[in-house]
């Protein structure tokens, strides 16, 4: 919440700590051979389904492989997932517009905000911001 923290990124304890502080979290999700994992570049942390479902209202699930995307869509909108790489926009399963940095936004946009010093998002309509710097922003 105060900047990138690669050593803790996607660890279940780190995610739950942010949720306990009132934040939503974007997580990187893998589904491989009927097992669930978190991890940015590769599956690192094995999780149970209940991790996703118990915190579903606070999770933005970035599906990292086709299996993960299919798993999320089977929840019939209960889980809020999406697939993107560097697309300008993608839709989440709950109808939000996941928006890449420096793109125009709407009231349904979740803006990916990579640079702490770029605060132009405050002038645009938004549903939310995804950033490693949330504790430093006043939104």
C-alpha cells in the first residue's frame, strides 16, 4: 500500500492484511490441474477455493491462465475476474472496465495506476483505482 512489495505480492497473508485494513485487492490467480494458486509470474501460493469465495467482495481476480479464467466464469458472477495483459481496456465478470494507465475513464472504470507521482486520475470519473500506493493517495 506504500509502494511495490514484490517479496509479499500475492501472498495470502499480505492480501488478508490489506483487506483487514479496508482495501480491495487485485490478485493474480492460476488454476492448474484442479489446484488453485496465487502468484504474479508463476503459481507460488497454493490456496483453497474458500480463500476466493470468503473474500470475493474484496478481490479483483486477474486470471493468469485459461484455466483460471474458466474457473472464475463458472462462479456465475460471484467472483470478479478478468484477463488482460497490456490491453487498454478489459471487462471484469462484474461489468467493471479494467483500464490500463493513461487511458480515458468512465464511472465504471478501475484505473491501473502504476506511478505514484501521476495523479491525473483524480480529475476523471472512476469507480476505483488499482495501485501499489493506496496509502499515499487521498481519493
